[in-house]
C-alpha cells in the first residue's frame, strides 16, 4: 500500500485479512473435549471413538485431575460422569465454568434420576445422558454443543470486528477532521489574502480620488497661508485674523488626518471584529474613498437612506469593501454603456450616468436591505447565475480579475446575509444586499 495511506483501502484490507484469518482458524481448529470418568474400562473406548470423529480428547479419572487439565488447556466441551469419587459431575461443571464461561457440559449417569437431571441442567449442562452411552445420541449432543460454541465464537468475532472497525472509523474520522481543519485554515488564509489583494487593488484604483481628498484641504491651507502673508504685507494682520486662520488650518489638518487614518485602517490586514455597525456610515465611508473617482467618471450618485435604520452586527471595513466593489462594478458597467453609444454599438441617445443607493429596514425579514442601482449595460439571465463565481468576468482581458463580486458574496455570506442581482441587458443592474439584524460570523463573534 502506497503512502499517503488511503484509510478506506486500509479498512477494506484489514477486513479481508480478518476474514481470511478466521477461515484459516476455522479449517485448522479441532474442538477439544475433556472426558472425566472413574471407569477406565468405559473411558478408553469412548476416547478412541471420539478421536475418530475428529475431536481432540483429554481424559481424567477424577475431578481434581480434570480441573487441572481445564486450568492448563482450552476445553470446549466437558463430558463428565455424575458420580466420581472426590466430587460429583455437577460440582466439576460449575467449577469448569469459572474458568471458561462458554464451556459446554454433558453429564453422564448410570442411574436414571430426574432430580439429578434437572440439577445438572440448572448448573449449566446442555445434555444429561444415561449409561451405557448411545454413541449416536452422544454425537447429536456433541453436534449441538459445537453449534453453540460456533455461534458464540461468531458473535465474539463479530464483536471484535465491530470494535476494530469502530476504531478504524474513529481514526478515519480524526484524520478527516484534521484534514478539514487544515483545509479550513488554508481556505481562511486564502480568503484573507484575496480580501487584502482586493482592498489594495481598490486603493490603487481610487488613487485619483484619494489625492483629491488630500489636495483639497492642502489647497485650503496654502490659501490661508497666502492670505496671512498678504495681511502682514498690508499691515492689516491682527490677532483675531490669526485665531480664525489657525482654526481653519486645524479643520483642514483634521480632515487630512481622517482620510489618511481611514486609508491606513482600510488597507490594514487585521483580525476581523464584528461590532455594531451603522450601514449608512459604511456607505458614506466608501463614498469618501470612491466618490471623487465616480465624479471624474461623470457619475451622479444619489443616496436615499430611510430614517431609524437599526444597526447590524458586522465588520465595518469588510462591508465598506462590499460597497466599493458594487460601486466599482456599476461604474465599469456605465462606462461600457457610454463607450458602446460613442462607437455606435448602441443607438445614439443622451446618456446620463446615475447611481442610486438606497437603504431601508425590512421589518418582515428583520433585516437591513441595501440597493445599489446603476443604469449601465445591464446583465443577461445566463450571467446572473455566474457573476458570483470566482474569476468569472465579462470584462476584457486585463480589465477585470473576476474576484470582486466573488469576494463580495463571501463577505455577505460570512455576515449571514444574502445578495442577488436584478436587471436586464441594456437596462442596468440592481444589487440587493440583505443583512440580518444581530447577524454573527461563523466564529460567533
């Protein structure tokens, strides 16, 4: 058998080996009989007869010798006279059963005594035969005894096989659990790496918007500095102007600090922490990072958030990643539609790109629902079934990894939520994200 061990094949091989060993033991085994009788004239002929029948025979002329033989040898069947000098056959049988519970006993007697017969049977004897022994009756009794022994032996073998099989199955289960744990860890690591790669790729795409978010307050600071300079030159500089200008500079610095801190936190690869999350805040944060890029692509963004939307249990930066992925997907869909209109692949029309983001509480489902609607190229029924599959993309080579929506699906699933796409070709797409109130991740955090 080659390594690594296939536990199914190992179990089957062990089972076949056990069966073959049992068959060999059955073929080679002779049932052992002990005959105890103080009448040697009757004992020797009985021994010869039983040996011819294929039994292995031990003999004894008293109870003590007989019990010593039982103590030192595995005896299957005990045939004893009821009346022996030192002890009677019933006592011998009772003591023999203390050595071997499965020993079968046949009691012989020269006297037809019904009380003794009943006492023998109560002591565990299977037969009570009268002397002189009828060999045909004895053989029938021995056959019954052997059948009983074989039944007990089969039961023991089956129990042993069941025990071995149970141990093998337990080992297989341990190995499977170990492999599942290993695969789960590998999957978690791969998923975390994909999330991180997606976040970094998103930050790369948003560089223009991020530069704008930082340049705008920097421009304000530069303007304030220029005004201070002019005020000093004109002799109109005062403490009041200085205090107001410093306050404006501090606001701009705080804005830059918030943007940089948000970028650093978003990009950092941390252990996921599920906390109470306000959905509208995560969407606003995503728009902070992507909003300028949407503006540069001439996309109007309209947000409609219902009042009093309850918070959910979630990982805010993963949810932010979901909204960024959906907005990026919609941006590309609307750019593609504009390109098709421009190069004549779609009928000429006045096209205004628009993104509608809605959030509301669904009381019936006890969940928050978020709708991301674009008026881009839409989606076919065939692609609706595939868009959440890893590496599936309708974009040109080099323009899409096919991981964005797959990662989005994984994040929503880890939040015990659901996501679906609705729409038709040429009419845009609406992604509906449903997040349960109080939902938890797989780790129960």
